[in-house]
C-alpha cells in the first residue's frame, strides 16, 4: 500500500470572459479517486465546441459564447469540486482538509 498526497483547489470566483479559456483540470482540478476528471474534461470540450460553433454561425459573439461556456462549466463542475472534499472526509481520512487549513494564504 502506498500513500499518495493530493492537493485540493477551491472553486475560483468567476472571471471576465476573453478569447482565452480553460477546460478540464486546467480549469477545475479533481481528485483522481472519484474517476470524474476525464469525463468532466470531455464534457467541457463538447460544451465549448457547441459555443464556438454558435459563434462561427454568427448566433453569438465569440467572447459571449466563451463566457456562456465558462458559466455553464462553473454551474456543473463546482458542485463536483466541493464533493471531492466530502469524498476525502469520508474515504480518505480528511487529509485534504487538514492540508488546506495548513496552507499559507494565497498571494
């Protein structure tokens, strides 16, 4: 048996949409134990493609489409990010919570 330390990221606040966006672990790092990271990344890619397609058809502006994608991602993924802490508390002994309490405040 091996102990592998994992980190935890709180869901970040909403940011101003631009022509640059993030998907998957770059936008929302997940613990590997629930097995959801790749599935959420694929969902992100599909939803972003839908918005980019709408923008290419002139149905929405590019930045507006990216902003819609990002809000959809936050609405869908952030509850899962919070669930990872519950998963760690229930099945991982609460190590992530202890690590986040000991971590220095962000700069």
